[in-house]
């Protein structure tokens, strides 16, 4: 793999973010696209490699 994307899904509680992310991940995996789903706060290696969050 030579590239990738970091996709963020934001929204208020109860609007279906988790459901939408799961459906998208399943769709991408069905096309043999590697997917890593995380949630905030994340203790994954990917999140750790991004460094600390910066204020907007």
C-alpha cells in the first residue's frame, strides 16, 4: 500500500455514526481495502503515532 486516508466521522450522540462507520468499513473490506476503525479516545498504535491533539 502506498497511500491511505484518515477519515473522521463527527456528530452528536445517537445519530448513527457507529452504524455508518461499521457499514462503510464492511463495504471497503468487501473490496479488499484495509480498514482500521478507532474511537476517541483511542489507544491504538495509529492514534499514538499521530501525536497529541492540538486545539483548533
